[in-house]
């Protein structure tokens, strides 16, 4: 998918490249990520969350569509890899401030 906002494009690229250090630079210092019923606060927890995910599974994010709603950027993407139930369609709900992800909530598309 073309024309993703710069921060969202970097998020997808660094995730797919499995580059945890570059991935973390997409986030604000006090970022909050909600995924799989857990909340991760700050860069250290975001880094640990990403590293744990990469250690367990190999996967890629394939953007499908992009929307803006109530100040959030919502990326719907297919996540495919070596995890149970693959592939899945997920909504990545970003709040982006000054080109950094302040909040990210990841949910299954219903």
C-alpha cells in the first residue's frame, strides 16, 4: 500500500525488517501500546514487547487500508506468519504526535 504516513510506513518497514532498534524509534518516550490484553508503557516496555513477539514468531505486516477517525490513524493490515491462526486481519490504531507514536492499540478486525 502506498501513501502511508511517514511514521506508519516506518512502523511497518522496521517491523517487517525485524529491526527492533529502528522499530522503537517510531515511538514517543512515553508511548503506550495495547496488544493481546496487555499494556506496555514507555520505550523499554515497547522494546521488550516487540522483542518477545519476534522471538516467538516470524511474521509480516501487509497494509490493506488506511483511515482517519477522531484524531487517530487506523491501519488495517494482514498479519501473516508462523503463529496459530495465521493470517489475521488487524486494526492498528495510532495516535501520532510530532511524527512519533504516542499510543497504539492493536485489535482483531471483527
